């Protein structure tokens, strides 16, 4: 599994793409384009209010979450392993 931080993948989209490719074992079609009007160059998630309001603290890494989602998707849609 790819670790986005350890591999210094700067773009989050490229990181997600690499994670999905790693789990699926397939290459994705990529069409990398310059920033478009309305694109946000940097964003940050802050879950402090979620933790304070609900007591829930997310603990699944993005790497594990992508892997879990792909496995669920394959089982749910009964996709054959190729």
C-alpha cells in the first residue's frame, strides 16, 4: 500500500489515484490539466468540532479507508477478481 506522506506525493488527487491503483491493480486514465477557475489550491480538514460535539474521533487512515472501500465495492457489486 502506498503511504502518501512517506512517498512525498504532493497532490492529494495524485495520492488518491495512486492508492486506488495500488488496491485495484489497474492503471487509471489520467487527464492532468492546469488549475481551473474555482479550483482551490490548498484545503485543510479540521475535525475538532466533530470531536467536541460528538466525541467521535476518526481513526482510519486514508490508505486503509481506500482499501476498505474498494473491497466493499467489489463485494457489493459482485465484481470478479481479474
